[in-house]
């Protein structure tokens, strides 16, 4: 079992003919069941052609109709990426994973509102992961995104993180200790994004094949504290928590667009305090995540 994706998932790559889309689609094809999972690409100008033996379609709707795909991954440049998200939502896909970084906040506001409106009218809810995220992986089954496949190992620990590199860090530590992962999910660092920590923690809590979770957050925004409070009341599994940005000065924008401390409750220390109060085993040292998790099992 896994959350969101598994070896039977069928994937469309939006932006498959661009340099980034080509590179990562090929790498995803090479990983585990990737050859069978990646079934379509989208580029209106190259419909009817093939790349890596994957047929290219004019639209997401066409690709879904011909291949039965339910998930798409987006490598479209920032200016067109929000439109690409909406195209996937309009085609009623289950999940859209947007890797693109640098999408204008206004574009994301528009597409988020359109998705909410569609749902409010009784339309299908399409889950969005990202933007500005590394994607997700179910080890030894499928990876969708840009994470290095070789550091992952199949197992029973979930990882969710706002930071791409810290996702890899946690996974590598677990694998080195002989602990495998059920799924690893990078939710991305933009201020307006899809799935939040709370959504992924809910999925891990419901997954019978996940025994424990590492949850990694960053400064800025209320998401980690919201998730921690939810976990206190509902989560049945042990959690290790880490927040990046302990040394970040208040009011300074850090790397990720969402990582801006507005003051008080969204500093690293404040978030760590909430997590601790909610029963997480927290660490201020990212190199300890794997060891702490091992001690909880």
C-alpha cells in the first residue's frame, strides 16, 4: 500500500518535450515500474509524435481519454504552468504534481480559486501537489518528479517535507539505517500550494502500511502548527518533527517563497514548540532525524 501513487498509476507528462521534462521523464521511466507508468505526454504542437516511446497528445483530455491516465506531472515553464494545472483539473485527473518553480503568486491564486469553484459546483476534486516541489515516490514502485530514486528503500516509514533537499536528507538517513519508506512526499515551498502537511499526515495515518512518519517544515505560515494540532487529536503513529530555519532572522525572506517569518507564531522555535506540545519527537539538528525515528520504532 502507498499514498497517492503506486505501481499501477498511469502518468501524463505536461511539458514532456522541454529539456527538464525530457530529462526527468526518462529518469522516472528508468525507475522501478516507470516504463509502464509513464504513458503520455502533452504538447499541442507535437501531437502524434513520440518521445522515449511515449505518445504525445494535443491536450490532457485527449491523453487521458486514450491512455486512462489519472495523474499528471508538470514541467511547463512558469508563465504557462498555472494554465497547465487548470488544464489537468478540467480533465478531471485525480492528482496533479507541479514541479515548476517561480509561478507568479497571482496565477496560482486564480487557478486555486477556479479549482475550488469547480468543486463547489459538484465537479471532481483534483488534488494538487506543489508547485515548486520535488514530487513524490513510492519506493520500488514509481517515482514522479525530480528526487534521486537510488536513495530510497521500500518500507514502512512515511516522509513529508516542504523542502526538497531535506526530503532527500531524511530518506537517505533512513535508508542508511536500514529503514525503508512507504512513500515520500515533497509538498513544495510556495505560499499558495495544493496538498498541505495536514493532508499528507491524514493519508499516512489512514495507510495501514505506514508505521511512523518524519514531518519536515520550514519557517513561515501556519501549516505545520495546524498539522501538529490535528495529529495530537487523530494521529495514531509516532512522528519525528523538524523545522528548517532556526537561525533565520525575522522579516527576512528565505529561499522558498513561503519561508517568510511574519512574526511570532511562524518562527522555527514557535513551530517546534507546538509540535513538541502535540506529542512529536522534535529535533533542532537535521542530521538526527533518522536516528530519532529508529528509536521510536
